[in-house]
């Protein structure tokens, strides 16, 4: 009688296991051809600085980078639950508060811990000198709270959520919108109402944010139809429109010599409209942290002044692997996968980068001087049709496991 093959521990016969191994090897062979879409990893905000420059940097599509001896170490968002869209804000010369479903503290040296006082899910957050202000949704109520590294105090109960928040030296500005109508509510730092302003836009509002530059309050509005992006400021007379853009407005940021803004990536004076030379780089963010003005240009973070982009504060190429030992087993696995994807996407983005001017080449670390950014803006828009030649680690692992299982079965027959 012909002997029936025994099943493997996974429930498959040896023949099936060999077929799985062949299929896995086929997938492995074609894994490098998988398309990669979406923005490449990039710096989006300077969260903390030291005398050496950047200390903590916010990244997209999620996570932070903190300074170490040989560069910057990646901090996975899994350290605070994996929410890459969680509201966050930094205390001047202190930690960053991340208001996900749980409230977390990220120190400048990369340590992450739960805040001792929890408050529900964060909606929006704003930096202040010695605290951050956060709007939470908690047990059916909307709360404005003042948070430090050790305290979490209720400032005011709000009658409805607000989508944007900013804190000046002596007051808070809260913004909400419905259709094409926006309402700005002003409060004292202790929660007393100081007045409100209401105005309408040409098109329904999709999203809006508030920005302080010096003592001036600005509003950037993304519309659901043209004009797609609008920049304005709040004055004693109400809302004053200033600029329109097709895709984005970064800044403004106030300097001693005037105010800079980036309209669709083009850096310029807000007062005169005069363009600022950026050597062909697109400015994708523009901000200020504790007196240091900065801009983002193709993944990296650089100093900025009235003459243009300056020395790099942070370069994505300097990222080091995360220290995930303190995470749970599941979070550590997710963090590892995220880091591998990040490395691959950085390589793809760098390989696809090209100068804006034909025939010119992008400067690199070996040739750039202190006044030259280290990476040209990408013309690919963050989309690549090839992963390069490096296969996905999980495809290799699947093929290896399947081959080993089949080989072990043949030896035991």
C-alpha cells in the first residue's frame, strides 16, 4: 500500500510546502519591481534646539529624529501608540507633548514616557513658553487644558471643538470653520473670552491653520475649490487676504529684516514679493523655534535668513536605527518594519532626485559648503516606479522558511 504523506505542523503536505516555496521565490524575484508612492521621508518641523543646532525634529510620514553623537536617531511613533497624525507641541527648551489617545512626553534625548495625568484624545495642540495648550475630547466634553511635563490643568470647557490653536505671549487664538465661514475665538491664557472674529472665504473650507510670526497672527486656509490655498492675517479691522497658492503656503516667519513666506515652495518677502534665492530648492516648511528660523528643503532642515537657505540643521541621510528595546514585542516589530521601509524610501528618493536646472548636479556632503543645502528638490513628487534592487526582507524570510520546511520534510521521510 502506498504510504500517504504526513502533514507538516502547519497543516500542509510536503508537496504543498514545496509549491509555497516556489511561489515565495517567485514573489521574491519580483518584489523589487513593486511601486512606491507617497511623499519620501522628510523633516517637517523643528521641535527643539540646542547650542549644536537641531535637537528634536518632526518627520513625515511619522516619527521624530533626536540628536546623538554620530547623527540623529529615529524615534518610531509606536513609542506613543503608532498615531502618526497625533497633535503635538513643544515646550520652549523642554519636552514635546504628544496628544494621541494617550498623552505622552518625548524628551530631547529621545526618551518617551506616558504623561502622569491623562486627558482623553487630543484634537489640536499649541506651543507656549513653559507649557503647551491642548484641546481634548474627554467623556463627551471638549476641554482646553494647559500641559507641562508633570501637570495637566483644565483651563476652560468649550462648547464645541476647534480645528486650529495658537498661543501668543498673553493670549490664545482658537479657530473653527463650517462650509466657507470661519470663526476665530480669542481667550486669555487663563480661559477668559477676549472677543471673536467671523469672516467668509470664496470657497468651502477643507482645512485651516493659524500661524504667529512676530506678534502678527496669520491664517492659512485650504479650500475645496479654487482658490485652493489662501493666506491672510487678522487685524483690528478683521481678516485681510494676502496671497493665494495652488498647493501650499509655508510660514510666514518673522526676521529682523522682514517677513518671509513660501508660496508653492517659492521663498519670498511677504512685504514686497521679492523672491529669495534658494538655488533651485523648494521650501516645503518655514518656521521658527526659540529664535532660530528654519526651512525644509527636500527632506532636510536648514537655517534660513533674508539671503536664503543656509547651513543644514538636520539631514535625513544622518538618521540612525531606532532604539526599540523599551517597546512591546508587537510595537517593536512594527517599528522595525517602519524603519526598514524608511531606509528603502530614503534611498529611492535620493536616487530619483534631480536638479531643477538642466545639466546641473545636486551638491552632496563631500562638496557642499556651510551655506549650501545638501539635497536638490525632487521632480518626482515623491513617486517612484521602482523599489530599486533591494528585495523586501519579509519576502526573503517567507521564501527561506518555506524552503527549510520542505527540506526538513524530505529528510524525515
